[in-house]
C-alpha cells in the first residue's frame, strides 16, 4: 500500500507545485490591495523612498535589553 500511495503522491507533486506557485505568486492577494506580488513589488520600487527620520526623535535600538523584574 505504501508504494501505491507514494506513486500517487509522486504523480500529484508537479500538479500541486503548479497550484501553489500560482496561488502564491500569480493570483491577486487581498492583503496587497488586490495586486499580485509582482505588481505590488513593482509599485513599491517605483514609489518615493521613505522620508528620513526626524533628528529630534532618533530611533534607538538596544541589543541587550534590560531584564524584566518580577512584581
């Protein structure tokens, strides 16, 4: 039985690969405003770059955060 199951899976793998490729890369995504990933990426590349940060409010990042104290 495992050989039969394996053979069926091997036959379906290319079909599933095509499905997932289309599902992930070709179809429009609601989270991208109805655009395909390629359209969304092209739109982002052509948009103006983000404005520089305000020097009065610099971004700070700590790589070694202080440990939390329990209350």
